[in-house]
């Protein structure tokens, strides 16, 4: 397997961490990019739910926008990345020596060094590693940390990643398409549906890596969220989640199953035209009123309501073993 | 119909077309054959990644060593399967071949095999049956979780490179059989105590093994480390399109995620998909869910500069499955995708 850049790889690791592979080497084949994202990390954010309770959240910061690093807070989900097909992209991740993290651009398929999986390359610490990649397919992706992944992703270390197609020179300026020659849309929503188990949100970054039962086999979520907003009630009206659109407009919903348990998203009576999944156009569009999905799947859904009204969208979360309903998160599509 | 690679078998009775050491190997035949296999239901223990010893049962090829999963069997439509099963244990067991479509009735069974007894399952495979099957013990709802399971690949008659007649083609094929282990169940079976009704799996396997990251004991040992197990690991050059027959014998649903390439999704729960979607993550249902997909071994499309080699993981994205004993991330159900 090889390629671990760190000093000694697994076993003792740093401090109480085991089977981590510290490193921040130079990027092979480094070139000047078309797009640069500078990401730091935060380990002391929080999210407050509709019932007043809150949990600790970790995530990535945008260093270019003045985001801090380490013991600060930050946005949840982490700042989205948006690039165009064919651009050379750099994601420069800076982590101080207290922690280890990576960026894995889920669904993007770069070289081994730039895939952001610790045990296949390195866990970034005490420096900066620049992931270099060039997206070849427009669509919906997301990025997340791939160090002690069950914990770090659950803690919130993820953000949206959108690859737009190269603009069609025959389209009017400003035309937005889901992919090259794909459907045109006017309004866009990114719904990352996730679940939160507060018991996990008290753990430290390397919990369990040296062994011992810290409960990472057993996720018992109590809160169900859409794009960082509590789906109990806030997501019904939060303008970052709920959609308000004009009749006649086309809406593109980028649905990301960001949790670990399986889900079903029901569009409340609206019919979705699913045009792509996991960053690839479907051979034929699929008409459906709901989608069953599992962790990390993405579906790109076009809606063009023909009447005004309000539709309530419900994400139902199911236990991965029993299939029991764990909870729901709701938002709305308002057509005016 | 595929015309190449026909080998005359002359209707002979073949020693079981099983493979203990790696990928499924297959050459199509123009004539049917009888595929014979003898299996022994035995028990033993397996050491989990955190050192915990867990009681298991399995179908072995000798009278005292369970193999988990059982050796895979590959045959083609028209063949006759003749599977003789000896029950070396003190409780009744069986072996059934599950239906092609998840949730459908088994297509063949030994019937009950009393302690110390044996039965032979004989089944002639009809045309149209090509696909991926799990054979397992359904005497109880949980025997398959203990290790009593294996994979059966039925090829379309006379075809060596298609899942079903007319499917996209492949050059290699393998099983990924996923299982989840709650030792409380295994211990209860061993001790004859009340079977738990609310399982909480603590260990997660692919073809009977969990992964071991660099630095861990057993890393790189193909008999211990699922990253290196040739039954699980996909290894190929660009163009070595590999059919993966994913069978979920375990308790939990899973999200099968490949790095480096999207998969071509051919079937879900035994039903041919109306169109082939390219997916980096596939929803593999529990309750005997199954998926067939081709890992295309294309150059990783988003690398810059371009590359054709490298090592990448296939892991389950329901990340609880990437742990062992409640911790030990990287010691779960994961294998390696090796671009040579």
C-alpha cells in the first residue's frame, strides 16, 4: 500500500493517537492552479438545536476569508467549494500540531497522494498539504475529513463541493446548467441531510484510535438536520435551506445523504426529475416523488412546479440495522 | 451469445469450481456439467481486531475448520449442483441457496441435517438464472451471521464475460460478502442461552476479514488483513474491468464507496437495473441485499497530472462499520483498490 509520508506510521502515533500517518509533504507535480481554496480547521464550534440544547461541532475554515484555526468556531457545514469542470484546483489544508485532519473530496477521483485518506497517504499536521486535482465531471460532491472518519464526519467536518460545467457559448450569459448540455435551472438548493448523536460530540479527535470502546460502532442520533439547520422546525423556514421560488422557475436540489444511517427524502407531493447522481448524469432522467439513499450518495433533482403553493419536504432517517425510524427533518419548497 | 473461450467439458462431473485463493476464475463451457462440492458445518473461534475471541460457525472443506465465508462456487446455467453437507455440530443445520431476487424463497435446500448427519442438495440450474447468490443456513434467522454463508456465481450458459446475457462485459470477477458481528449473539449460541433480540454489531467484515492499517499487527497478511486478501482486493491494470458480486449476509445496510473510480451499477437485490448508472456509492440493503457492479479500472479521472497507478480504499461509508469493538478506526470492513 505504502506512501505514508509520516514518521513511523501507525502504532504509537502522536500523543494518544494511533494508526495515524502524520505528514505535510510537497505536492507531486505541483502547478499553478486555476482555483485555490485555503482551508484551516476549527475544533470548538457549536450547533444549537430547536430544543435549546447544543453540541460541539468541528469543521473547516476559509483562511482566505479570515477564518481562524484550531480552538475557534466556524460555519457548519464548512464553506462550500465551487469550481468549473477542467479547472486545476488546489485545496491547501493547514493544520497545527495539535491535531490531524485531511480533506477527501468525495466523488472526486484524483491520484493517491491527493485523495486525502490518511492511511493511504498522510494525515495533515503541523503544516500545510495542498491537494491538487482537476474535476472532469460536473455535478454534486462534498468534501470531508478522512481522519478517524466516523468521528470527524459526525462532528461536522464536511462541506458542499459543486462542479459546474463549462459554460455553453451558445447559452445566454448567466445560464446555469446541472452539467454540460444538462438541464437549465434558475434556483438552487443544497440539502445535506445529516443526523447528530450528542454522545459522540464529547469525544476528542483521536478517540478510539488506540483501541477501547468509545461507541463508534453505535450511532444513536437525537437530532436530524439539513445543511446545518435543525430539521425539527428551523429548516422549515431558514432561508439557507427552505426554497422560495417563482412559479415557472426551475429548481435544482442537490441532495446529499451526509449522515451514516440510510434515509428517504420525500418531496411532499412534488415530482422530482432526477438528472444525475454522484456527479454523473443518468442515462435517462428518473421521475420520482421520493428517493431512498445511504451515506454519501447524492442525487440532483429538478423541480418545475406549475402552481403556486407550499410543499413540505421530509427526510426520514432509518436505523441501519433495524430499519426503525430514528427521526425526521423537514424543509419546504414555497412557490409564489 | 459470446462465442469465444468455449471449452468442451464433455458433460463430465467437475470437482467443484471453487476458489480458495482469490478471484473467481471461469471459462465458459458449451455443455452442462455437474458441479460437486462437499462442505462440513463446523465451529471454532475467530480473533477480532481488538483481540476478542468470538465463537463462529462455518461451512468448511474439512471436518474441523470453519471457513468464513465458505469457498465460493461458480457454475453456469444448465449445470447441476451437487452439494453434500455434513453437520459436525450438535444442533440441526441446513444449507439453502437463496433466491436470485432478495426476499424471494430459496431455490434449493438440503433440508434439515441432523447432528452428525449429512444431506446432498441437487439442483439443476435453469436458463435465465444467471446472477449472484448467497448460500447460507436459514434454520434460524441468525445462523448466517455466525459465518454459515458463501457465494454462488451462476454464469450465463456459454458466456465468460457477462453477468447476464447482454450485460456490460468484464474481465475479472470477485465476491464481496459483507457481515456484521455482535459477539453477544455468538456467545449466546455457544452457551445455549437466550438469543438477543436487539443486536448491536461490534465487528464488520468483508469476506470474513477486517482491515489492518499500516503499523498494525497483521497488516499486509492476506489471511488477516482485508486490504490484502486477494478474495477482496481488486487489483488490475487500466482496463481490467472487474465485476464485483456484493452480497450482504449481515445485519446492517451499507453504503459501498469506491475511491478512484465510479462503479457501473448493474443490479439491485437481484433485479437488473433499467439503465446502468455510474455511482461512487451504492446502497447495499440488509436482509440479504445484493448488488452487482463493475469497477472499471479506468485511470482516475480527476488526477492532475494524470496517473494510471495507485492504491485506494473501498470502504463502507456508514462509518460505524469502519471500526472494531467501538473504536479502532480502519479496522473494519474495507479493502484495497490497486491500480498496477
